[in-house]
C-alpha cells in the first residue's frame, strides 16, 4: 500500500510533535498550539470606611450614633471617631471594633456648640468627613 499525501502529512506532524516532546518536554509541544498568557496584575484591594451619623442636628451634650462599613479591614480592627478642631484631627473618646462583614457602630456625646466635622479612622484609612450641627 502506497501512502497518500494526507497520510504523509499526518506522519510529518506526528514526528514533529514527538521531536518537540523529546527535546523540549510537554511544555514546548503545548506552547506551540496553546500560548500561555500570564494572569493580569491586580493591585491589592484598597481599604475604605463609610460613615453615616444620626441625628445630624443635636443639642449640646446629646449623643450621636455613627454607623458604617469598613472594607478591606480585618474584623476586630479598631476604628476611632475623630473631629476637626482648629484645623487638626483629634480623637474623641469613642471607638469600636469592626465586626465580621465590616460593619461598625459607635456613639459619641458632642458638647461643643457649632458645626462639628467628624470622621472615622483606623490608623491608615479614613472615612469621608460628615458634619453635625450642635445647638
């Protein structure tokens, strides 16, 4: 029986793959037909803290409740309530730990009259500032 052209072509391809396996291992043979693409670089997730204060208007000495969610922070991380005083952020006596799922809740008594600008801080990440009016 005489080999046909298609039979000869199949023998040539099989021989080339066999040679590739012998000289370069399986990776060389697979790489020829299926190029390997590295996974794209993904930057580490940034942490963020959301904040919501209720009520937003209080009388001096009344408490406000601060709730929010901390993404990218481990549960058990401590968050601290801060207010801006004379252009500087200072910590108030109100802190709590982040729960599983990222939620936190704390209360604080505001004594100084006027607009109080508050934020939540964990040591590296800060929430956006919110304003509470104290009468």
